């Protein structure tokens, strides 16, 4: 037993030294390497000169205020919808409008879509749609451009007036 006590006294300080060296993380044995700090990946981001401030073009303008809008709407006349009512169901009105369009001189029906209730017509060098849609208990016959907006020009108004007179619309 005497030998084991002596071995324990000798190994205890060695174990302590070994433990301290292993926990120190070996930083005593290496030099500081700052090469990674100077790499291109760690430099600050450089912003191109044209992106460091907002653009001053028209895309950044503020929307018009109500005073400006009121002035602009007073200068631009409102476009009344071109159309009239018929006191028949939609399918009957679609057929009657087709017959009336065929009877108007100068009208060319490019295509028709009964399920959509539209006739694509060419009249006096204008292209627009004659739309037949359900409105309450009757039908609304109107002219629209392909985007669904009121058409520009006089041809659509003239054709809708002719159809209204031919079909007895209100």
C-alpha cells in the first residue's frame, strides 16, 4: 500500500498539469492569424452610387391630392356608358341584337360568343364589343372596348343608337 500512495502523490500533480494544458485550447502554441480578416469576403458591402439615394424620376411622385383630382375631373368630361335596356331575357336579346347587327350596313361581325354575350364588331374603322348582359328582369345592351371600358370614338355611340332604334330599347 505504501507504493500506491506514493504513485498517487506523483500522478496527481501530473494529471493536474495535463488537465490544465488540455483545457487551455492550445492557444499558447499558435500565433494569431489575421489573414481571414483581410479576405475579400469580409470587406464591407459597397453600394453603387446610383443606388444610395431614391430616384427622383416620376415613379416617386406622390399621388394627386383631392384638390388636384377635382380640378382634373372637371377638365375631363365623364364618359357615359353606351347602352340601353331591353325588356326580354338575355338569350332572346342576344339573338335579336345579332339580327339587328347583320341588318346595319357597314357592320362586320368578326366573332360572337353567346356564352359571354358579346359580339366583336368592326364599324366605321373602329373595333369594339357589343355586350348583352342580364340586368334585373331585362337585358342591358352596351358597347365596350376589349378591356371592358367605354370605347373611344363616335362609331360605337352611333351603332348603339341604331340598335336601340331598331330593337325599341329604353
